[in-house]
C-alpha cells in the first residue's frame, strides 16, 4: 500500500481509493506498452537483418552457380599454373622438376643453435 492509498482509506472516500488503483493500473499498462514497443522495434530490425542476409545468400548462390557452370563448361588444358612458372607434371620421368635436381649442391642449412650457415651435407659435431 502506497501513500495515496493510505490517504484514500483514511479519508473514507472510496472514489480516491478507486482513482489511486486506476492510476497504478495505468502506470503498469504504460510500462508494458513501452516494453512491447521496444520488443516490436527489436523484432522488426531482426526481420530486416534476416531479409538482408537472405538476399546476400541468394546473390552468393547465384554467383557460385555461374562459377560452377563456367568450370564445368571449360574445355581447355586443366593444369594448375602457379605464378606462371615452369611446373612439374605427371609426364616428367625424372621424378622432380629440373630446377630442383641440383638443390643439394647449392643449398645451405641454417643452424639456429650456433647461428651459422653450413653447406648441406656437412655433419654437425
């Protein structure tokens, strides 16, 4: 019981008590309305975000479909070229690309414990 209800009871006027109860009910309904509006705005924003996400997903799916159609319709040479360098292929009988055959003769190994560079093939003591 708040002060307004207490005054209404002491005065003996039931109209004041009823007015106080109605004011409390109005205040409660206004709070509920504010909560409802906030939840409604939040839901509308979420719906808008979901629609935007759906549009983006449909656009991505359409682009992927176009890419897949291009890939499947391609009739050219199907070899992978990295940086347009000479590539080792399955037809090479040597087992390694020509530029890797002399690697042990010119390669060096970095010894990080002693911080010196040694030629490959030299045993550490």
